[in-house]
C-alpha cells in the first residue's frame, strides 16, 4: 500500500485527483489524496513559492511513509518560483520541467 498526497492549487485539480486518478489506482494499493494549497477557504491559485514550500513541508512531516507530489499549472507559477527563469529559456517542455523540478529539489 502506498499513500500519495497531491498538493493542488484549486478545486478543479482536487476533483481531477479524487474523481479521475484515484479510483483506478486504489485497487492497485496506491491511494491518492488531493490537498488544496493554502489556508481553508482559499479560492485556489498560487500566490508564492513560500506558501507551496510550507505546505509541502507540512505534508512530508505528516506521514513519514507517504509520498508527496504536486499538480500545478506551469503558466501560472509566481515570479519567485525556483528555476522559473531558467525553465522559460529551455527549448522543450521536458527541459523546462526538468529545470523546475531540479530547482525545487535543491530547495
């Protein structure tokens, strides 16, 4: 059994995880749970990387055996996102996403 927490930016992404991705994975022992970014009642969207970093850290501390990932729209990332400037200079989407992932991992 694996627990995967997906930090999402809004209710649409939360519903996608809950209604589309989670049901077929559960029989395989992979349990997805979408967690909305920010404070309760927040309407969604990313205001700063600092908020994301705080929420990621909190999720990682809650379950030492669980996994944490994100589901965000790349085009809407705030200007303080690690690796965003480098990502925008890359020639392919794969290279751009690698730059973002590597910069986040370094944080």
